[in-house]
C-alpha cells in the first residue's frame, strides 16, 4: 500500500465483478491509482470460489442474455489467444445445459428462445432423447416414501442450451488479477474492510458523538462523499472514489451509511457425490450437440430438474456436484459481520451442511432419478457460499450521491456476466450513459440502476 494510503479509486472485493472492474478501469486510464482490498488471502476466494462456476446465455430477460453472451464471447476470445487458458485445463468447457421441463414450462421456454430472434442458441429436446438418460423417471409417482402430496410434474420435454457450460473460476480470477496488476493496480489481501466513512473531508460537518454528518448537508451537492475505508488492522485507506463489489457482504458496508442496495444475500449449498449411479450418468452420450464437443462426442450436460435440483458433471474426478435452488431453507443475510471485529471469518467448508443433502436436496432429486437414492450414493463433500440476489434477477450497478459506486445483485451469475459488469462499472465511473460490451453491443448503463430498470423479472435463476 502506498504511503499515506491515498488512491484515486479503491475497490472493495476481489471477486469476479471487482476484478473485472479493476482491469477495465486500468485499461481505460492507466494513470489512475487503483487499490483492490480483499478480506481473503487471494483473488476469487470468496463466494466466487464456492460457486457452481457455470456460464449460460439462456435467460428470459433480454438484458441478462446480452450481458452473459458478451462475457462468454470475451472468455472464448481469451482462450483463442492464450494457450495457458486452453491447456491443461480450459477456461471454458461449453458442454451444454439441459433443462428437463414439465408441460407448464415447455411453451414458456420455447417462447424465450423464439423471442431472441436466433440470439439464444438452444434447441427443444423430445422425449425419445430423454428416455435414454440412465434411470430417469419422466413421470414420478410421489415425492418420497409416506408423503401424501401430489407427485412432481411429469417431464414432457427439454431445452438444450449450446452456448452454456462450466468455467474455471481460478483461471478467470487470475487472468483479471495478473492483467490488472501488470497495469499498475495494487492489491491488498487479508485486509478486511470493517467500515466505510466520511472521514478525511474537512468540509463535512459531523456530529461529535455519532460521527455521522449533519443531515442538512445532503442537500448540498457534492458535499457528502464517503472517502475512507477502515481496515480491521487499524489502517485507513482514502480514495476519491470507492467501488463496492463485496457480494453478499455489500449490505454490511453500505447499510450503516444509509445506502440501500435493493439486494440480499442468500446462502447456497453444494454437494459432491460419487457412486455407481453417478458413473452410469457420466457415461451417457446424449444425442445433443454442444458448442464444445472434444472428438465430436457429446457428454453429460449440466442438468436442471423441474424441482430446481441440478447436477454438474465433474468428469476428471468421476463425481457430480449437486445443488438445489432453494429460497426458504436458509435465512437471508450473511453469517459473518466484518463490522463486529474487523475480520471476515468466512469458511466455505463450515457453511456446508451435510445433513441438508438428505433432508432438502435428495428429496428433490430422487423422484426423477431414484437410482441416486438406492445405489449406494457417496457424499464426498459439502460447502457453501452466497448468492447476492436482486428482486428482478438483474444485476445492480448504481452510483450514489455519497460517491460510492456499487455492483451487486448478480443472483448467482456474477462469473458469467463479470466482463460485461466491469465495462459497465467503468462507463458509470466516467459518467458515460452507455458502455460498449465486448461483442460490440452498446448498453445503456442506467438500465442496471435502481430507478431506471427495464421491468424484466428473470424467470431462469439457478
């Protein structure tokens, strides 16, 4: 950290959106002094490291589709340019998404694809193909033993997204980190921001007892600007502009300043499993053609069941990652409060609730894939992170009168939209009304603000 701790820009959080923002700000203006402050030991080690690490451009919202598609195009271009992002592990492995749909959703999803005028690369899947999926019960008769509720909806078809698949989050994080650092961006790891404040601006009048500004100054344009980051180890960083990309912990920093984000943090759990039924699924060669098919052979795709449960293939380890898009099993908010003692005691492993696999996840899987319950499935590990969710499922990128710019509410898709968000943050920082995305699309930045949103409620959130 430079002497005096003064920077043009301080970014809080080195996750996908923070790293992309630092990179694009440095590309736009190499003269900017930029500091990225991260509570973890390295880039991408917060919820980014705990994520399902998937990318897709199949969204019901045209805005989400545009943001994700441009970012995926950028990541593919990086792979074309750099061998280290192709081998031995590819940055992207686009083996496809397969939604298994009941009749109530089949027409809706088909309409989303048709409405994109060819921009969404996805095809309908008929039952003949789905019947080849090992152990799939298209019309389950009950949820679980002894339950009297109506059975889950029968599967009547599917949708296969071709420009979808897995991303290597560590490779993406280190690309942005190394490229930003090469352009002069400084990083401070193991440095938890305990609070933000108005300190450091002599013209601001503060109440002596509370340290809060006199309220009338809110009407004095440009007067109330947050300019200080107080770290848990007692150090203070001063910056002309502060960008907060702290994911689920954003509210912990902004709410004490009276800044609302319109978003909330929701814990999400993932489970790694193996066993004979998993091996059988991994050997499935569907009659589906993804964008990436090594040797011309399709593979088991990312599968989403009508219950919200999903399966991600981990081919190298012969395992499946399994999760469930739930909204009621866990309280809203983060467990960790860095304001309490200036530390972020976040542990992906500690958040993993192994008991929840049997009580919450397996009942959402077994009606459609009963072999996963009966064939000696082994639970290898469990872990958790946070989805930072906005009410409409679109990200939020907002500037405040207090000088703080924040990017939030990625709703579990921060990795897949990170490059687009970084470009929008940079345009917002410059006061520009529009950002040019990597694919050439010109995007109006106020569409992600809190007061000029396009009125699109995302229907496809995982």
